[in-house]
C-alpha cells in the first residue's frame, strides 16, 4: 500500500471514530435527559400523581431557592449544558486543518450554542409559569405541553427539560450557517 492508500485508510478510521463519538454523545444526551426526568418524577408510581410531580419539581427548584416554579428550569439546566457541550465537541469542533472561515464560523457557533442553551433554560422557566405560578397553574401548563406529545405533566416536564438542547442546536447551527459554515 502506498502513502496515499495509508492516508486514505487513516482518514476512514478517523471518520469511523468521529461517528462513534457522535453516537456516544447522542447516548449521553439521552442519559442526561433521562436523569432530568427521573429527578423530576422519581420514576415511581407515587410520582405519576399530581402530588408526586409537584413534590419532585419543588425539590428540584428548592436547590436554587425557587420552589416548584423553578423546578423545570433547574431540571433543564443539566441536559442543556450537556447537550451544548456535545454539540460543540462534535458538530462545531475546532480542527486545525480547516480554512479560517470555517474555523471562525465554528468558533462563533460554539458561543451561540452556549447562549442558546442558556436562553432555552430561561425559556423553560418562563414557559412553566406562563399560566401562573401556583401549583395548579404550573401543573396545567406542564400537562398542556405534555399533551402535545401525547402525555401529561410528566411528559411536559421532559419536553421542558429537553427543549433547551434543541434551542442550543438550532441557534448554534443558524449562526454557523450565517457566518459561512460549510456543513
């Protein structure tokens, strides 16, 4: 095998490694989301009741002194951070061999992804209390959000916890394309 063949084979190995890292990142994001939902609900029969869900949200929100109203935003913070980190380390990773425009677009996208995640967490908190800050209003809002995906308040909590990851990716990718990214 000549040097071109060796270089081509090495490139293919690197591409496989990159794809495996991306798959691992997707699995880790799912694990983070599962942890957020588990923290909110306890994944027990008692947690599927209104009282169980509100207790889980109040406990999560209590970490920052916000109570039930802050619970969904607190639960969204972990997946948002992890998701943004994974997106930045896979899609927008800095690679020395790229041209300057691509490297600059990726650099700006990494910053935008972080800002998108933070905005998503703030949005998760705002959406949760859009109908009011009482326990009944929060539960009604989460049930309405969950109803969109065929579930109830637990599904709504999961959607609210994962929405910042989607916001991070969408904002990061949009900025990447605006600044001349080629992917």
